[in-house]
C-alpha cells in the first residue's frame, strides 16, 4: 500500500497550470515538521494536485497556509544535463 498523509504549511503560492488536454495541474511544496525531532526540523515535500482538487487549493490557499493532504509517493529516475543519474520524489 502506498499512502502518505501530511500536514504542513505551503512554502510558496501554489502554481496552477493547464495541460494540453485541458486538465488543471497544481504544483506546490509543503514544509512538514518532523514529529520526533528534538530540534525544529522540517522536510520540504514537492506535491501535485489534479483537476477539481487543484482548482480548489489554488483558489483558497496561499503561502504560509496550513494544508492537510493524503496521497501517494511517486518517484522517477532521470539523467541530468551533465550525465548524472538523479531521483525525483513527490506526493
């Protein structure tokens, strides 16, 4: 099972775009505090939302707002312009 639940604050205003097929896509990053860390440490998680969810988030949330979400982790491998293997993760 691949399920992630996050609660955090938006690092910046979400970026809404529309695909060539007319589907709305929203990119944003959440700052999520680590629960078991003694210091105030946060992870910055890249996220995407699609369709009506994307439109809703972009219409009502902005930088610094708290957001709770559930989703799944996705990963990609690619080679950058300098020939180095890279990994990309997002929710």
